């Protein structure tokens, strides 16, 4: 429309340059105004059929919980990285990928809007805009003002309510509670404090404190967290590894995976090699688990911790 | 250049810094290793293996101190050599692309060839640094490695590589988080390997530099003078630059990116009175070593109080930038001599107006394509055929008008408006300063906006977009204020203005690196905004930004007389009746407004502002008005195309438009540079 108008102008008008670019500007402005008019005329997106609600999830924690409750989401974010970092439960094959976590693909969602988008407080800075496509609900276990464990339970219940899977939600909550209690019993004899860390590079680790999943699991199983220093909003601190000597008798639990070359470089790291825990064989590795996850990740972390703490006393060295 | 009063020498500065280093070093020992006092010497020389505290001191504190001294001196040496060879106070390892080349090589190796990393990351960094430099050489070879062309190529290569870096980091944040820390120059040590590595290389490089001392000193003469003394300029430049790159790559591979020292130390040495090249070399190395060490000690003092890492390299920039800004008004570069692009043979068009119309038409066609072509869901059957997201690339029909208007038009319009404004800002700057390296980012305005927005992200003030614009405006206003205050006395001389801008931009770099290294999950969001995403554009906001762009563009067009006369140099322009100071101030204000508006919606991307005016010139638009319009159209064209690619290339994942613009624009630009 606008294009053709402008094209004709250009054919007829071989006039002063000043007038010419005014035409270009006018054409651009017209195009834009045409655009706004159509918006006004455009009815809100329609949704008709009342089958089971189609849910999309922007955050891995809600994705994990949805799938654990037996819901097959319509779409979830960044499936490839979910498979690397969260792993379980697996994403059903019919679920589509809706793009990166902080920027769900709106062109895609607009073509067949789900009945509900679950988003995290961290990722959704423009909910008003998303609300034009579909109802958006911020479901999160951080930023709630509550301690992490009740917040995660509340989040699970909320997802159960929203999807009509209340019973499954209660079952997951009870199951997690029981597993934590059982883990606490089998770990009752252990008084040694523990650092739970993830390597960032050879010299730095994320060490987990309270207020997150790791802190919760340690708390509920009555393990003593060796890290008592300051942490950020997600309950961890990035520190250089020599600070792991501040509690000399602690055990160090490393959440895998190691960043690529770190495992081999640790052999030359004199500070690491001289850490009391390393010299005395008190370092254990556990399988990859999403440390900011929901109840499923929490169960997996608990299981791994119990395994390395109670299994062989001198667990595999790094 | 005459010495103003007495025998000024950087000695006082070195003494001040050295006593700071001693004081801070002692304090650090007291606070961190107070429990060992009395055993300090033993811990340093022969630690007791059973005392972890002594081991920590022996393998972290001591090598870190020495590595800081060595790395600082090495970078200063590299910067000094580069500045001398290119006779340009803006040259440094970072502006020549060496550091981003090294980083890119490491990121690529980490992702796709982890086996190579076993051979040693330093060698991969070295390869990357050399590769970047060879590219820079290839781009500037035809111009016989002329200083300005080399630096221009270096900045382009640098921008290009960091764009690729950012794209990779966006997709692999979790796997690359360690590289963020390295990328921001954390100096932490865990053995003596880096110290031995650096001490040997620095010794070799210093000896080599000393052997080049005499011929390099002759470069202080004008180029023709040096030539007539029988020096092979090309060989000399290659040797000295090669040396600078070698030592930079060594530092980068050992301790990460510490860019600012290489730029700042030689500049500070020159400003505080070192005149001859050998004086500059010696004082720069001392200053560089001490600057980095003092910064690192301050960082170590602060680190027990924070949950996140404070990377020393980035902190160096944060502390060094204000220092440079303070020193700038005291800078004595030889007058406001314009650096016209001598010897550039560009095509002159018989009929540029016709080409402008073609360009306009192309822009319209591309806009139409960008609006209509995209990934569409095709029902259940197609969904089965396209697992993953169930959509395929095709033109939208009339039924999809709502989709186009609601979700595509705002992004296309925002991209176009931002492209237009940045192109105008870049054209204004380049004509005003007569410097082909000028662009909104070099001026530091977009950095100011970004600093404001990052500050907002980190402070718990709520995340309303309104706050973002207010903070962005504050940042831009402060940047502008700094620019004006530190340049008014010199009448906004081009080189000084650019150097001020670079100092401000380096502050942004520092903040960005600190945020990324702080291991904060919000880093992803920040990275995407910094890359220039149109994701958050809505109809209202894109309408406003369009109106702002058009109004500002209309305000700019009548200024063509100034834009024609200013590139001729201040004296000529003055003689022709231009009030140089007033016109520069006004144009600067216009540039600031254009940049603020563009940056707020699309992040501090700079490539369009640098590239569009150049592309316009390469296409033959020489007159001020033609260049403005040509650049504006090209800016829109490239941004719209970039936005489309960003939305569809990795559907449903989306890349920021600014990033893609840098990626496509860079290739064209390098090709154009080669033809210069």
C-alpha cells in the first residue's frame, strides 16, 4: 500500500531534493499510521475450544514441575539446554520449543496462543504486553518473601491448581517430604560440615549457602553447611577456591559437570591439591542437577547427597 | 610541543603509586594473612605443606602480586609500541583487535575443540591474536599500513569479533561462565606457572623493544623525515607491532583481558611529562605495572565483603577511566589539526540522486519482506513434519495481518528508527571531527546511557521501562557533561573529544565485565539488551521512536553547511564564517539526542553509526546532505535486515538485531576497507 504510493510519487516528481525526502518521510509516516489503524480494528486473539488447558512455560523450574505432575506442556523454553542442565523429567516429544528463557518467541506464541504462560519473576519484564496474547502467571520459588522450601511447595501447589492436577501436586510434595525425612535419618550420624560447589573455572567455584535448593536440602537433612559467608539473591557466592580452606575439616561435594578443561587443570592447581579435603580424600562428585530447580531436582540432589555421604567413605577423588 | 614549566616528569606519579602499592600490600597481608605474621617470609619462600594458610599465601598472594606487576608492565610496553608505531594515542591492544581475537579463539576452542585447550590456552590465545592482527594487516596492506587505516581496521575487527563472542555467549551461557571470569581479567593465581611464563616473555620482549629503540624514536619525526633517514617504515612497523601483539597475547592467555592499561599507561606517561620515546617506554612500563598492582590490591581488599567476584581487569578500567579523564584537559596533542582522509580515491557519482532513490526503493522492498516473510504454524500435519517448533518459513497471508501489525511491525519500525538515528549520529560525528573512527559509541554517549540502565538493573528499584529511560537519560547527560566540561577549553578538538569518549566507554566495558563475571543469572538479559534487541518493542513505543527519529532527522538536514565546512578544519571553517565552537556544541547536542533515543530502544550498539556513513561514502555520496540521507537509508536497511535475520535465523530462539547488524555490516565494511 504505502510502497506503491511512494513509488508513483517518485516516478512523477523529479523535483527539488528538499521536497523529495519529505515525500520519503511522509511515506514512512503513512505506513506507520496505517499500521496503528489496523491495530485498533484488530479484535483480540480468539480462543474457542475447551479441551485440557494448553500451558506454556518460560522457566525451567516450572517446566520441570509441570512435567512431573503429568502435564504435557504445549511449549517450553530452550529444550536443548534443559536437557543438558536439568535433565529430568524429560520433555515430552509433542511439546514445542518456544525460544530462549528470557524471550519467549511472541511471533510463534501469537499464532496459536496457549491458555496460560507460566513465567518467572526473573524473565518477564513486560507482562502487560504478553497479557495481550494469553494470560500470564508468574510462578516462582524465588522472590516470594517466603523461605525457599515452603515457597517451592507453594509453587508446586499453585501449578497443580492451575492445571487441575492438585492430587499429583500433593503427592509430589508428600513424596519429597518423606524422602527428605528418610535422608535425614540415614545422614543422622554425619556431623562433618559440607561445602556444595559448582566449578566456574579452575580457580573459582559457586558455593551454595542458604535460601536455595542446596541450602534447603542441607537444612532438612540436618547437614551442616560449611559456607557461612555472604550469598547473592539466589543463595550462592562466587569465590576463589582457597576460601574452601576456611573450614578445614569440611567435605567438598562438587556438582558436575565440570567446565570443559577444568578437571585436567585441577591437577596443577597447587591450592586445590593442598586443600585439607583434597589431601584427605573428602571430595565427592555428584551427577548434574539444576540447583535452582523445583521438588524433582530437590529429590535428585537429596538422593545424590545420601549416596556420596553414606556410600564409600572415601568417595572418588576429583 | 614545548615543555610548559620546569622539568616535569612522571616520577612523582610513580612515587605516589608505589607508596600506595606498598601501603595496600601491607594492609592486605595484615587482613588476609594476619594469622601468619611472623611467618610471612617462610610462607613466601618455603611454605609448610601442612599449613593450608601458608600454602595459600605461597601459591596465591605472592604470584598474584608479581603477575600483576608483570602484566601491567607488559601491556604498557605493548601499548607504548603500538602508539609509537601508529603515531596515534588511541592505539592499544584492545583497539587493534588483539584482545578480542584472543578471546574469540578461546571461546571457539572451548566449545568445539576442547582437545586443543589441553595443548595450552595461551597458544590458542596467541593464534587468535595473531589471526586478528593478520586480518587487520590484510585490510590495511594496500594503504601501506597507514596509521589511521590500521587503527580503523583494528577497531572494526575488534567489534566484529566481540559481536561473534556475544552471540556465542548468548547461546552457551552456562558452559562458558568460566570464560566470563577470565574475560574480565581476574588475576587469581594458584601456582607459579603464570609468573614464570610471563617473566621470561616480558624479558625477551623488553630486550627486543630496546633493540628497536633508536629507529622507533625517529618515528617522532614526521613520516617523510623518517623515510628520508633511510628507515624501512613497513618493516619497522611490522616488527614493532608484532612484538606488541606477542606480549599482549602472552598476558591475555595468562591472566585474561586487561585492556585499559595498554591505552592508559603510555598516555599518562606522555601527559605527565615523558617526552622522548625511551622515556615514555620506561615510565609507561613502571606506571602500567603499578596501576595494575594498586588496582588489584584494592580489589583484594574489597573481595571479602561481596558475594560476587570483582575482576581486576575490569576494575582497572573503572579506576583508570576517571584518571584519564582528569588528565585529558592537561593533554598537549599538536593543536586541532584535522586528519582528513588523504589519498582516499572514492568513486564520484554522475547522478547520486538517482542512486539515493534506488536505495530508498530497496529499503521499502526489504521492509515489506521483513514484515511478511516469517515462520508460520501450519496446523497439526505440518507440526508433525517439523518437530521442535512446528512452524515453517513462508509468506504471511491477509489473515495474518494481526500478527504482522502486532508483533512484527513494532520490531521492524524500531529497528529502522534506531538505524536511521545511529547513521545520522555517526555521519555528524565523522564529518564534524574529520575522523573516520568517530561513532556514537566512541563518543561514549551510548555507553553513558547503558551505564545508567545497568545501574538500574543492579539497584532494586523495580523494573518499569519508565525508570529505564530516566536512568538512561541521566547516564547520557552525565556523559555529555563530562564531554563538554573536559573539552570546552580546547574548543572540542577532535582527538581530545574521541579520547574522552573512549574513557567513558571503557567504564561501560568495566561494568559489563563486572556484571558478567559476577555470575548473575540476569547477565543473560543484560547481554541481550547490550546486543541491541528489538524484542521489547511495542506499537506505541515504536511509534514514538519513529516520530523522534523523523523530527531529529529533519532538524539535522538543514545543518549541511556546517557539515560541509567543518571537515576542512577549524581555521578554514572559521575563515568561511562558521562559529566553530558554537556549531560543534550544537552538533554534539544533536548527536547526543540521536544516540540517547536509539540506545534506549536498541542498546548501545555502535556498528551502524560507524558503518552507515562509511558505506554511504563508499557508494559515492560525498555531499553532506547526500551522505546523511544515504547513510540514514543504509542504516535503516541494514537494521531491518538484521532484525529479520535475528528473528528467523535460529527460530524460535532469537538473536539481537544489533549483533546481527554488526555481523553482516562488518563483512561489507571490511570488504570496503580493503578497496580503500
